[in-house]
C-alpha cells in the first residue's frame, strides 16, 4: 500500500477520463493557500508556500508527469527554488514586522507602492533576469525557453516585491499568468494551467485589496487626526504584493 509520502511525490488522483498527478495538484493547492494568506498579509503565507515549492519542483524537474513533452520545464522548476529562498527571506521580514506591532489593520505589514527608483530597479532586474534565464534554459534543454525565461524572471520579481511589500507585485503576476497559462497548456500540465487561471482572477482581487490598504495607510498619514502610534518598522515595511 502506498504511503502518504509516496502518494505526495508520485501518486495520482482519479478524475473522469483518467487521472491527475497528486504532487502537481497538491503543490498548486498549497500555492493558492499561500496566495490567499498573502493577500491577508499573514506570516503563514510563507511556510505554506514552501511546501508547495518542494512538491512542484519535483513535478517540473523530472518532466515525467506531462503527457505532451518529455523535457523538464527547468524554468518552472527553477522558480520553485527561488520561491523557497525568497520565502525564507519574506518569512523573517514579515515575522519581524509582526513582532514590532504589525499593520494597523491586523496584517503583518502595511502595503505601499514602490518608489520610482524601486520600479526602475525592478525593470532592470527583469531585463537582466530574462536574459540570464533564457541563456541558462537554452543550455539546459528546457522546453520553450523563451516563455519559460519570462515565467522564471517574472516570478522572481513578483515574489521579491511581495517580500518587500510593494503593491506592484500583483501586476507582475498578471503578466506571468498570461504567459504561464498558454505555456503550461501546450506542455500538457493541465492542473497547473487551470490553477494559473484561478491565480489570474485571484491576483486581480489581491491587487484591489492591497491598493485599498495602501490608500487607507496614506490617508492615515496625511490626516492630522490619523493614528500616529504605529511602530516605525511596520509603517516602513510597505505592502506585500
């Protein structure tokens, strides 16, 4: 009888007309849970996301779970490694902000828009990241390196923006999802492609929630009657996108 660990790494889930990969489905469920917690700015978003990263790395690094392509999707696998690294950073950063008092509305951090200088840094990092990712993926033999490189680079930017607390992070995710759905459908990773569609709708909602939270924080700062008792560390953390 298959153990729980074996099922999580190589099991299947029966569906009408066939079956789906258990690690692919469960990994994406953990990813969605992390996104929901992140929208609410809960610290638990990071450790929950780490579980999904581990499961999905195994899915894409082998390339064996697709019925369409045999090559690994190294762009998808590589971004799970980056997610894990940034998740540790975000976990520490948000935990510190929470211990310092957190946001006035109960979140770990207070949302904010990135400065123009920070946006410029994101743009440069995105261009460099795409070029490096494309170069690496073509040499690794990844399937669809042109689109995979953007998925990898864009995901890096978005996750970093989330850890820093920038509202723009949600907008980067929209661009990642648009490319990701098409690529994953063509490669035969249907559960992940469907999850990307769910993410896309959720990202729009998340952007609105964070935008409103950032606006409320700005209004508090501008109002003479606003609450000036917020800890400086919480105000400085900014919004997590």
